[in-house]
């Protein structure tokens, strides 16, 4: 079949008073099978896309429909595959079938015929029966909801989880007694037609195997024939109103832009200049970027010659400022905190990660050291409370107990009391250190006097022998003072771990195991009701600097297998982007206990947390 034969078939299907052409492109296209050019009235068919003439003719009729609507309605912009288009297209296909020019050759495939019969009689008909029965049940449910005082719309939305429009259509299918052999989709079209006569007509058209678009277009109200001139005048007025509306909107936008301040743009401009200025500076940091002038356009003389201006100067590459590192200054800056490591970093000219400073105030390691004193341990147990709650000796008279914690008040007051205890302990330790220093000074003076007397009585004794008593006295004094220092902190941690109520198994936030960053942990002994206090010191690196933070978890046992975890966080400096800070914002949380495990999992769009404690003493 060639392009002239295709045009002849199209004219046999339906005559056209507007001249058109049919062109085979001789190509294959993955996007479209054909197209219609309304400006030249040309039908283009990618004939390499088709293996049989019947398929090609289907596309030709499709494009011919565009031509016929262009002839009848005029050229229109916007959506072209409207309901009117599909209705007209299916009408042309039906005419082509009636004249024997086109057909759906299902007879050549018995298997396809059998499958079609199964779909129509078994699947679509049964589906129609089920949906009709569903409409009956929904109507009954509407009455029962009214009797029970239940809002029917809420019942549809959140109990049955059905779209309201679908539920209303399904009820209409039952109320209008639509024939189920049409299938559910066709039944929806019929049920949404309010006029009983048109509804019956639509039902008959579906039974005659017409398409949904054809049925909709056939039963809708036909407008009266309109004068072509009046029709074009109405369209002209619509376009003029649209132009006026767009011009008004354009004027509003221009006025708004004129009133907006330009400060942000100026700020960005000067910020860019500030960034670019060091690139143009020399090695001493003095100078500004020199931008060569744009050369003039060459002049053409009368004789045709071109006078070229001198070439612009070559742009030199920028000179970057070099930071000079002084080994002695680098080592001096680090001081005693970094020792030999800082000196080595300074000698190599490289900058290490900025070391963190210790947190001021109470942290887990300090709390562990405080708790080694039996009196302090008793105070901590009183703060954690018993089944009767907090009160009396705990010094928290305005807190009735662990069972009545609101917003983390109990944890805040516990930490406040412990910080007071820390301050008192520090003052006592300073006083003891002063007394120890005086005792060491007295012992040193006595040793010097003894040595002087010995040198007068015994001749030829070495200087090392004379100095020996002083060294021994100093060591002994230092040992006495060290009994209350950090030497006992490690032992205290070990001893406390033996009586700890729980251990932290996992603390994973957004896939990162925070437990790997913990440098010291502390856990109290269990209170009478199973509650406990857990503290953890964390050190991590962010933006080239080490940061410290301490997290406290007050795990209050509210029921037999239920805990409420309240969290407090100490940071220096404040870091709102910290994982623990994001966890702190969720406090408090309710957690269930399974066997000896306290497990909590939280997941949101930007945060996921897994927290696991193992109870050591059940």
C-alpha cells in the first residue's frame, strides 16, 4: 500500500472539503507512528514502524481525524487528544469497518478469541457483580453509621480507605441497577449519568461494543448550531481578556521588583570581590586585581584596510600567599597539652587537628571519681530514689519522685546536686593540697638542716648523698597527695563497673555507631525500683577540630517492663549538628524491656536511632 492508496481510502471513509496530503517518511520512529501538520495539512506516516497494512491504516485514520477536526473546528492550540477527538476517531474506525476498509482481524487467532471471551464473561462480568454488591453494602453501612453516630465520610476515608468519589460511584451502581455484564469501568460511566433516559442509552451503546469516549460524546447535550462568525468573535474576546490579564500581572511583577531592596546583591558582589582580591595580590599581600581593558573594535578604513589596536596585556597567573610555619612557635602554642607530637607537627610544617579542651563542669569521668566516696555514693543512691520517690535527704523537696518526672525535671535536679557536690569536693581537694604542700615544705626544710649538720660532722660525703633525704621526702609527700588524684580514678571506674546497673550495647544514629567515640562511661548501681543513671563522655572530630560532649541518660522504670529515658547533654561549645544533640531533642522517650534488654528504635525522614542497654542486675 502506497501513500496515494492511503489517501484514497481515507476519502472513502469520509469526504473532506479541505485539501490534504499523505506522505510516507520512509523512516522508523520510536516516539510516534505519525503526525499531522495543521499549517500545511500534511499527514506524515513513519511507514517503517508497521509490518502490516492494517496497522498503518489505523495510524492514518488517527491523523486524518486531526485533519477533519481542524477542518470543522479550526486550528486550536493546547490539548488535541480530547474526548471529542477520541469519539470522532472511533466513529471513523467504525465507518471503515462497515465499508470493509479496516478491521480487527481477531478471527485469525482462535486463542485471542477465546481469551477475549474469558475476559468479558468471566472477569469483567464477575467484577461488575462484585462491585454492585459492594455498592449495596456501602449503602447499608451509610445507614448504620448514621444510627451509631459515626461520620460516614470518616468511615470511608480511614476505615475502608476508599476514595470518596469511588465510593459514591459504587453506591450509584447499586442504586441505578446498572447491568454487571458491562464491566466495572463501563458501569462507572453509566452510573455517573444523571438523566435516566441518557443512562439507558449509554448502557445500550456499551452493550453494542462502543468505546467509552464514543458513549460519553453521544449522550452529552449537543449545543445548538452557532453562527461561525459569532463563534470566532467570542474566541477573539476571550483572547483579548487573557492578554489584558497577563499585561496587568506583568505590571504587578515589575512594580514588585522595583520595590525590592538590592542589598543582598550588593553584599554578594562585595563578598566576591573580597574573595578574589587575595588572588591578585603579590607575595607581600599588597595590590589589587588588574583587569585588562577590553580592546576596541578594529576600524575599517576607506581603502578597505583594518587598523588593529595593540593587543591587551597577558593576564599573569595569581600568586597565592604562603603561610610560614615556625617550629618553635607551633610547639609553643601546643604547650604541655600536646608535648612532642605538637613539636613534630610544627617541624614538618603541617597543621594537626585542633585539639579539644576539656569540658568544664560535671562529666562521666568526674562523676565516677566522685562516686567512689561512700558518702557520695549514698547521696547518688538517694538522688536516684527508691520506690517511694525522691525527697527528704535527697535535697529535692519540690520533686515528689521518679514516677512524677515531667520534661526531664528529675534529671536536671540530679545533675545540679551532683555539680554542687563536685564543687564542694574540689574546694576540699584544694584545701588538702595546700596543707600537703606546707607539710612537704616543712619536711624539705628539715631535710636540708639535717644535711647541713651532717656535712659539718662527716667530711667527704657526696652531694648526691646530701640531697637524698630531700628527694625521698618529696616523693613521699607527692605519693600522699596522689592518693586522692587520678590514680584512683581508674580503680574507681573498675570497681564501679562491677556494681553497674546496665551496660550500653549499641547507640547508632543515622548509621554511625556513637559508642565507638565514647572515651569514658559511667553507670550507677540500680535503685530499689530498677532505675539507673548512665553517663558517657564522647570525643569526636568535626571541621578539623576535636569536640567534647557528655550525655546523661536517666532510665526510670515506670512499670514492670517499661522504662522512660530522659536525656541531658553538656557541650563545649554548643553544637546543634551533633548526633547526640538531635537525640537530646527527642527526650524523653518510652521504651519497653524484653528479658534483660532495653531496646528503642526511632526512624524519621532525617533521623534514625537505635539505643540498646543490657540490664546487668535484674
